């Protein structure tokens, strides 16, 4: 039987079943929470959290964008995350720091309202069940939110309704995941992943101007690729470039490196997992598991 699970809630560990809120909670009703998704991995020196400082930095940037006053320092959140992984004895897992308006008033105003922080850590494997074989994607009829509507660079709960509607559409048409276009019609990203194309042995990924969330995995893959001598272009990507790419893959904390086999039923490259996808996935896996000396500074050992 699985052991007890604990959630760090406003400075204390509570049984996960007791980490509850009132149904009228502002962030539950209006999607006004902000969060991070972080992974930890088993290494030969115990469990290690991947790029924790960068995730906490992004959480604080999201809070700033949405004028949410976080009641803890970055250092306190870092040590609470480490403590939560340790307390739950997680080896390979997913960590969810979440900050939210823990207040039951009905109005939209957030001013002066209590900000609560909760951190959960659970064992976690592949996000896509067929990750290792590759997945099928559909270009969504729903476009990615943009900075004139909701800031896509913030990792805020409400943004994910945009992701959920796109993912639901893709799944109902038999695909595994959606690819969303930016408001200008360029390729943006998946519903919870950034995307890379391989063309003529170079890597291409949508740039900031494509309404993306700037993923920490995206940054890791760019750095790993550059260290391998692979040229990387960050630029606007036309939808049709997806079809003519040699390889295509998603990256993200949850998705890790997930090969894409088809887009709108069009086969990408030769149809299997391409050699560059494979070598980047292997190098990334080595980095997160503490097997790559060059990247151990990305790990926080628990
Ligand atoms: C919309 C979106 N894009 C990209 C990503 C990948 O970001 P990261 O690599 O930091 O997990 C995520 C996941 O957080 C996401 O939700």
C-alpha cells in the first residue's frame, strides 16, 4: 500500500486529504492561481530536483505579472519544495507548487486577499502513455492566447483553459495532442509543451514572438544542442514547415522529450523517431539523472 502523502500548505505539512479549500475559493472559481510544474529524478546520489531555481524564478515572475503578493521568499519556496520531496520520499516524481487566492468573497478583486501557497509532490512517470513510440498531433482550431489578452509567458491557471479546449478538440478527433498557432498564425506550442523541428540537421523552435511559454526544458534542450555543436534557430515557424521537417518533437517538464510522428495525419520525415530526437532525448535523460557532468549544476539534490 502506498504510504501517506503530505502537502506543504502555508508552512506546514498536512495529510494530502486534509489539504483542502472552500468551494468558493477565488482561485478555484476564477482560475486566478499560479503554479509551476517541476520534476525530480532518481540519481546515483539520491533524488534530485531539475532546475528548481529556474522554476521558482518563473513562479515569482508569474506572480509579478499578475500582481500577486507571494508571502514567502524564493529561498523559502526552494526549501519547502526540497522538504516536500523529502517528506514524501519521492524518487521520480512531479512537484506542483501552487499559489492562490484563498479567499471566498464573490467579487473578482484580489486586492488585500489572502494568498495561500501549497506544494504537492507525487510519483510520476510518462506524461504521454505512448511517449517512447511517438505521438500524433493535430493543429488546433483554437489559437494560443497572446499578450493582448492574457500573458502567455505567465504560468497562470486561467491560461490552461486555452490549453484544455485545444487538447479536448485534438483528442476528440483521435490525436494525442494539439499544436496551437499564435494569433499571427505561426506555430506556437503544444498545450503544455514547446516544440522543436529538425531540418537539414539544424534545430528550429518558435521564438518569443510566437506567444509561447518560455519553457525551462526548451532552454535545456537549446543549451544541450549547442554544446553538441547543433545549430539552433529561434524564429517564427510557418505551419507548413511542420510537414516538411525531418523530425519533430515536444519538450516540457511533463513531456520531457516526446517525438511527434504525424501532424494532421501527415507523416513527419520517415515516420519513426529521428536520430537527432533520439540523441537529444538521451542527453536530456542523462542530464536529469545526474549522469552528465556538464549539467549537474541544474540539479538540487534532496
Ligand atoms: C503551455 C506550456 N508550454 C510549454 C511548457 C514547457 O515548459 P517547461 O519546460 O518549463 O515545463 C509548459 C509546461 O510547463 C506549458 O504549460
